[in-house]
């Protein structure tokens, strides 16, 4: 474990996770996570980054093991590719193109748009779109592509996520507000210009370096996979421990045998008397 943690620290430093913003752009609430400054740039304390990342991995694994889902949010150019790839690898939901206002607070409307996407894709897949005019085909095609670009990552999300991971809370401030309003726990990779009080579990680090983002998202995706494995093991263990149900008669006979008494046999059925015998009686 110590070796793995040392390797993680080295990888984070090599990725530049400790470089913050310029001193003039800092948020004073980030002071506990700042180690110092160099050339008028704040240097983030890597110990705090490791601490936040390990706590986040544990929380992610526990949340997934409880049967809840994780929503990855990162729409900036540096984070888009990592969010899409790692979310697909671990089988979780993501938003990488644009956070639509009401994605969580007005989820019924979002589901309606996803149903519209399925209708449009059915038109194109079955060839029914050929019955429309050329102009209408182009209009429906643009509508399909737009909905798919914005909502493809949450297409299978049919309930509120148990946890959200956000990259750059200043850019994704609407997502943060919606999560806080609905009581969804949040983890975020935040830089020295962000407010850590808005997040349940902040991971202080450079949210502009592509390599740093890739590394953090990969670690959390591994935690998701670990949580899924724990969920499967838990289900298998519960199924194995489930006792075999026995009928009431077999339980009664087993009780008699344990007390040293022979099992009670059912009395032989009594045949009805013949009509002549009844009359003579």
C-alpha cells in the first residue's frame, strides 16, 4: 500500500497537480490546502491532494457497493475526453458536452428529451425517415445530433445519482447548485480559485492540467469498479447464506426425531360402512 501510494504521489507531481493559479486569483478559503507560492503562483499541498483523493476513492467504492450510481461531470476541453472514456470503462453516467440547466432538478423534462431521441433514432434506423422531405430530414438529423451530444452520457440514468464528481466547480456552478439543492453528495477537483465549502469532499489540485485530470478520474473509475465487485460479492454471499426453506411437516418430524421420539404416522383412513351394516345396526 505504501509503495502504491508513493507511486501515486510521484505520478501526481509529474502530472503537475500541485500547480495552482496566480496569487492574485486565489480564494482565501483554499488557504489550508496551499503549501506556498513560487513565481507568483500558488503551490498546492500534495499531501492534501492525496488525502482528498484517498477519501474520495473510499466514498465512491462505498456508494457503488450500496447500489447507487456515480455521475461524472467535466465539460471543459481538458476534461472531456477523460470523463467520457473512464465513465464508459466503469459503466457510470457522465456529462461532458454541456450541463443543461435542470438536469437534476427538472429530470422529468430531461427524460422527455431522451424519449424524443429514441423516437428520432428509430426513424433513422428503420428507414422511415426516407418518407420525409429533404429539408425535414436535415432538421430532424440536427435535432437528433444535438440531443445526443448533450444527453448521451445520462441516457441510462433513470434515478438520482448517489454521488457526483465535478471538475472545476467555477465552470460547473449550476451542477453544484442543483446537487446541493437535492442533497446529492459531491466530490470535486478544485483549484486555488474555487470555494471548497460548496463541496462535500474537495480534492485540491490543478483542474486545468490534462494529465492531472486523467489521473484523478482514472483513480475514481477504478474505485467504481472495486465497488461493483464488492456489490457482486455481497450479493453472492447473501445468496449462499440464505437457508433452505422446509415444509411445516418436515420441521415437525425433525423436531420429534431430535427428542428421541419416532415420527408420528398419519392414521389410516377409515372406510365408510356399508349401507346394509348401517341398517342392521
